[in-house]
C-alpha cells in the first residue's frame, strides 16, 4: 500500500487515524419528496467510484467514504420528475457528530425544498460542524434561506439564478459557473454539475490521479471549468500515464494558448521529438490532432448552445481564424461549422450557461 503520510505529486495526502489506519469519511446527502434523482445519485456514484479507485491504486484496502442518504425519516422517497423511489438510510434530525461532507440535493419545486423548518434548523446547526457543505442545483436555495450564503459567491441551475439573486440579494450569484467554492461551502449548477463538484472534492482529498480515473470510468467530462466548454472524455480515454492525462486536462482548458509541440513538451520537461513520439505511443494520435479535436469539441459546444458568431466561436475555441476552424470541421466531421449549427443547435440557443 502506498505511504499516505507522504504528499502525492499533487500535494495531497490521505487522512490517517492515530493508529495509522485511513479514516472513513462520512458523506451525507439530503433528500426529500420531489428531489431530483441525479442530484442524489450523481455525487453518490462519484464517492462510490472513489472507493473502488483508491483500492485499485492500492491507496486503501477499505472504503474511505461512507455514503448515507438522509431524509426527515428513514424509508422510501419519490423523486421528481421521473417518479423513481429511493430509500433514505437515516433521519437527518439525528445528531451526526462524525459527518464530514454534507450535500443538499435540489428539486424542480423550490417551495418544496423550503417548506421543512426542521431541515432548515438542522442544516444551520450542522453548517459550522462539517468540514465541507455543498449543494447541487436548486439545493442552493436551502443554504441561502438558512443565511449561509450571505456575503458569499454562489451558483445554481442557470434557469433559477435570477430568482436566487432576487430573493437573496446578499449573495453574489455567478450564473455561468459549473460550481463555486467559497470557504468550506460549495454550490453547483444544474443537475449533472453535482458530479463535477463531487469530483473536485475527491481530488482535494486524494489528488488528480484518483479524480481522473473516476471520470474515465464514468465516461464523462473530465473537467468543466466555469464559463468554459464541456469536453468529451474520449479525448483522454487512451492515455495510461497520469502525467499525460494531466497535460491533456490542461490543454482542454487552455485552448486559446500557444499549443505548439514545443509548448506541450516543455510541460513534461521533454524534448519536442521525444514528446511527440511519447504522446503518439500513449494516445494513438499526434499532439496536433489531439489539440484540433479538443478545439473542435469546444466549438461544437458553442455552436450548439450559444448565439455566438462563427468568428467568436473560432476565437473562444482556440482556432482564432474562422477559415482554420472550417477546414478542421470538414476534415474531422465532414461538415462546416455553419452547417453543424443548423443541424445540431438548440431550436432557441441560450447564453453560455451550464
């Protein structure tokens, strides 16, 4: 087993008890009738896969996260809008002195979330006790109603951010963010953003290698920084070396930078020739092709979900020149950017929000 008393390459260490054993961290997710199912199951899956990944990497022989679904009372809950039933393990009214991370799931019916004064009182009690407090989607409204977000930056599902800002003017609402962390409190955007947030919490605990491994298993976006594009996991699925996966992640959030082979090689302290050979061997594609595919992925997002001009899309996705973007689209997708937008964009493109 790896020595968790030594910092990892990312500066993270495992948490050990005085006896030298890894401490189990209890993650509580609050649910209620009408809760959004993905707000619950998304974070649960991330922490469950973290247990698997840590054992696979020989960082722990036992699960390091215990996950409990909390509600007004133990038993079945009907979710919305799909109507699936889930089972709460425990009542949130119980005192949970060992609770490490508390996550408030959201719902399409905000008034439903705010109608339980006992829940509000309990969350206010637990907020200063837990190491981390978080919300998914409209779960931010409960934290706001408790006064816990006053003076902080926060976000929620883009559809509800105007209401959050209007109802709670003491909050600085950042509507285009995937998630926002301010102190020990985190809020995340719409529905699946709870997965992004949970991955960041695991990365904080155990480093990027574990978080990247989970993202690959879930076949999901590796990282979706606020205000940036959403990138496909296939771009990093072939790299087996963690330092190369980290470089790929860096590339995907710096698409407008100078991404010549020399620049990328410098990040890995390699010569350009050795780097190009190493990259091709590990991923099955050249560095230039990877960068082009990443920029195409960014452009596809902007074309499909925003009203940005073709010129602006080219600039934001790193092509700079619309003609360069057009040639890349035709080469890789067999269609030019305008035709792609006509075929695949939303009927009424909305501003860039996630």
